[in-house]
C-alpha cells in the first residue's frame, strides 16, 4: 500500500502499428517478505515475443525467469507470462540505499512496453508501543481519552481495542469512537465503563498487546434533601430541634468522595410554657350598703393565664351581710357632708394640676426651649457617663459614673423597660435626650480579669486547652457577666463583642479570645479553596449565650458573588471542620450570621468555638489582596546586603507577626506596604530588581527574577512567604541604595517599588503599624466596653422594636446605617434593634461618631411624632 506506481510506457518501433504493441494483462504488485520466505512477482502481456524483469535498474538473469506461452482465444495473438522469485537476501543487499523494486519489459514486432514498478519490502512489527494507555480514575459522565501509538512496522499496524478481553466496536456503542491517531475516546464515562482496556496492534507479521489500563469510574457522594425539622426537644422552655440528611444522592461508589459538611443540623427552639392563672389578693371590704351588705373582689392576674393555661377557678366577687340584718340608714345630713367634702377635694386637685403645669412650663422654658435646636443637647444624651454632677437646669441627663474597680456599679435610672407599657424616648425638636427616672439601682458584675498566668493555669485544666497556642501573646481574656464586654487582640483587628444580656443573669463566665498560627492548625482545603482570614478561637466552647456575640476579624478577599463562594467554617468538638454558613445564601440556621465588609467580617454566633473564613473561586477573575512589605537590615557591617520582600495576606494579624519577626532579625521597614490583587490564574508571582547604580552595587542573583509558586500563595496556609535579594557593595563607603523592585503575576498586572534609603540611618517602624482603634486594654468589662450608654440603649430598643407607623421603627434605622441588606437576619431575633446597635458597636469602637448615630435615631423619631412622646408620669 502506498507504493509508487509507474504508468505503462510503450516504445513503438518506427512504422509499426500501435495496435500490435504489447499490453499487460497482469502487472507485478507490491509484496512483503515475511521472515525468510521468498516472494513471487508475475506479469503477462499480449502480443509479446519476449518478457524480462528489470530490478533496481538491472536485468534479471534469463535463467531466473519462469516463462509460459499461450494464445489468446479471442484475438489469436500470442500471450506470454513470466514469473521470478525475490529472496530476503536480494532485498537486504541494497538496504539503506533505496527501496527494492522490479519492473517487466515486454517486446513485440512493433516495439516494447514497460509495466508499473512493484516494490518488495521486508515486513516487521516492533515489540514496544510508542505510547500505551495508562490507568485512570474519572468521575461519572466525565470524558476519557486513552492514547495508543502502536509499534513501528511494515506494513503499518492496524489497531483495535479490547475491554476486559472483548472487542470494542464503535459501530455498536455510540459512546465510543477511535480517533485517526488510534486513541480510544469515551464521550461520557459510565459505571459500566469500569474495566481493563488493552490496545492491540497487528499486521501480517505479528500481533502485539499493550499493557492493560484499569479505568475506574467513580461517583462522588451527594447529599439528599434535608428532612423536616424535628419537634422541639422540650414541651416547655428552651430546647433543640434537628434535621438530617444522608449521603445517598448519589451514594459514593468506586472510591468517590464522601459528602462534605454536616449530616445533622441543630437549632435552638423555644416552646412557650402554659401558665395557669392565679387569683390576686382580695380587695378590702366595701362600705356597708343600704341593703346591709358589703363586697370585695379579686382578679385572675397573678399571673394572668397565657399560652393555653387554665383560667382561675372560683368567684371573683364575694358579698356578705355586714350587720346581721340589723342595718341603720345614714341620715340626710351625713350625705350633705360627704357631698361638700367631695367638692373641696375636686377643687384642691384642680389647683395642684395647675401648679404642676406651671412648673413644667418654666422648666422647659429655662432648660430646653422647644424653639431652639441645639446639637450639643443631641450629643449629650449619647456621651459616656460622667462623674460630674448634673446641672440644675437639666436634671434628666445620666449623671453618675460607675466605679469599675469594685464589685458593684451604681446607676441612676431604670434598667429595664416598664412593664405597663413600652418605654418611650423623648425627642423635642428631634433631639435625642435621656429621660431617666429618679430611682437608684445597682448592677453587679464580676471582679476585674485575672492575671495572665492565673488564667492560663486554670485554662490548662480543661480538655480543649491542648488545641490552644501556648503563651498569652495573641490571647485576650476576661471575666464577664450579664453586662457584657469586649475582648481585643491588639494590632490584629480581631475582637469579640459580648453584648448586654448575652450572658444569663446570675452567671459569670471566664472568656478567652486567641489567634492561631496557620502552621499549628490543620485546616483541610480542597480544590480551589483558599484561607481568607485568620483562624480565631473564642471560648470556652459550650458556653450558653442568650444573645449572639460578634467576632470581628480581617479578611483578604475581593468579594463578588460571581467570582467567589465564601463559607464560614467552624471546628467541631471532634476536630473536623464543618461549613456552618455560606455567605450570600439564605442561612439555614439562626445560630450564625456573617456581615462581610471590604476588609473585615463580623460573625454573629451564639456558640463560641474556632472559626475561619474559606473561599472557593468560581472564575479566574477571582482575586485576593496581598500586602507587599520590604525589609532590610538596619546595619550593614559587611559588603553583602539583603532586601527581603514579603508577600502576605492583607490582614493585620499576619503583618503584626512579620513585624515582630523582623524586629528579632534586626530589620527595618523600607517604605509603606503596597497592595497587590493576586488572581486565580494559576500563574506564579515573580519579583525582580532593577535600576541599581552599577558603579556602586551589583546583584548576586544568577537569575533575572525570583518566583513564588502560585499554590503557595493561593492556599493562604503559608503566611510568611518572601524572596531575598542579595546585593553587594563595591565599596565599604557606599551607604545609600536607590533601585526599583518589580512584583508581578505572570500574564497579569504588576507593581513596582521605588527603593531609596540610607543604610547607615536607623529607620523606625512607622506609626501606622499601630492603628488608633487597637490602642487600649485587651479586655473591657461592662459599660466601658460600649460607646452607647446602657440606659440610652435600652430606651432606643424599647422604642424601635415595636412596629411603628409610617415605618418609624428599627427597619428605618437599619436603612439610615446602610444595614438594610440584613433585615431578614435582624427580624429573626427577639430584639432587631439590639442587633443593629451591637453591630454598630463592633464596627465603630472606640472611635465611632455618636453624633451621627444620634442623628439617625432622631430622624427615625421625626417620622412619627407620637413615637417618642413621654407621659407626665414617666417624667
């Protein structure tokens, strides 16, 4: 096959008729020599007087021809047929020069004719395949390509495929086809395609088999739908309900991955307990009436029946004879005296009411003119409590500062809203005041936080202590009660806000907040997942909170719904990490919620534990923020000088660790850090140094750039990645360096650092490394941990929680504070206003602008003038 063919050539004798030229009835054809067997070539022509073979340009000896002569019955012309045999030795004599060929030449009286060339080749088939199929594990419905390049051979080998020793026929299976390059393609893998596949090559010489390739088609497990929530575990009070799912949709097969995530979810539930009614005390007996009877009454109100409780049994009115039927009637004179006494009493009441009105008017006129809108009054209601006495003309402001050094604190005013009606907040002309009652109440809280050594000593007795970092460098701790408080790890952006009433009254908790190093915690990441935040623990685990605490920490993600799938992970008591919340999706539990902002996230949680934010990129446009920081030695005693370029996740905690590390190494900061957006493009990060004065410095690097692998950066599990540029001064007197350092992602955007500094000068770490918001004690207990005074907070909550006319309630406040995207979460809580104020405290402590918050609350109040009306009794 494929041999060159030569057209039959005739050489007529001059004057001869072309019809009498010989023509070939049989021409020699290409043949293959198998092993050592000789092959035969034949040709037949008519009319022909002589036929000879010519091989490779030389005439074959006449004695090697086998000739047969006959006559064509149709034309009567002579027919001659000639055969020769060609041996392997004859072909091998010209090996390397050209292919062996033979051709017939026939003569007649009219001239000569040449046949086509017939090539003689030695057939063979090598043993080793040029490429063999390899074993693979593929997911169901995934395409499979099994390559096969057969051994070299003449003639070229034909290829067929075997599946478990049975021939694969593409004509019978539309899911299978064989490419021109002999590769077997399975369009969509099926479970039935799990088998051993063998590529078979064959020609006229031999048949060769490749090594078998085992193809395993696996099925990853998938979750079934959640079952319905079970009934509450308690018929009365706080309990739990759960729902479950199974990894059966589909069930994992052939080594497929088991479903990730939890198969059981629990959530808190509260069943209202039925309360049976009970009678109040009997009232006093009435005056004996004209019918010689008197009566007394009672009410079914202590308590009143609710939640399906039983009504009180028995009469609510009791009458009896008061004179044993010997009744004397009052004289007309006595009735007149009673009438006069009543008229005098009415007159006295009118005079008292008039005096009260005059006093109230004078008080308002002298203290708060209704026509004057003074912004200082607005702010005064929100100022932290002061030890200065209140002014005589404004007695309604909070005046007494709690003493945090003792075990009790004293406030002026009421702690809880009155039960006889919703507490109202007075807003004359829209300004927010604090109309506090005149009573005095005492709030108890725990003693100040214990020293670090004592706290860690007590903590070490607990089983969960083994998973916490040793030492107190990255730990904050404190003792808290129902007043709440705040824990902060300085210079990390990590804090824990425990709002008021989150801890049940009468309980005292020792709470810790700690930052883990990534190398100390095993956080499994799969596929394109990456760590976006620090790993933070707050505890102790199992603490019962009645309100969500707020854990704040930084992140390094450029969040967008089309590029990222972001999940909040929590480590269970068994040590496994579980997805408890997917950001952007409807929360499946009320125990957790996350407010994601540009550089920080705020996690609402009713269960303390270990948390981390993990993202999975959905496209190559997804990016993380890197912080690029340059350090160099503060002193250079030798000619060699190193510049270290750190590529860090853009969170404060990582930067803090690097700064502490460089201080130990004697490094100095060169310039301010830069931010680089690192994309999920599978391209590495490259760094190079340029524009050094060659007369003063030279680089000792052999390559033109350095490279940090993509996955080392993208995983986020290696926090201190850096490259070192080693330079050499050509003279010891050189103490200044000017150069540029380029940082770029291959096929991505780049940034340059212009470096210009004096080596001999001691450069300090810049002030920006210690943000103002982080200065202060790691633990704050009670009101000192909050910007909004406790009683002002209670007034706002009691006023905005009930639905208001024209939307003047907590929903409007959320819109004013740009938190309206979280209305569904706020609405799921008993006090939506408290959730809004807690989030404001977590975001703005300690530098929040109380005036702006007061203005937002005031604007809500203006929408309904009756919303903040304060009755005379409350004043």
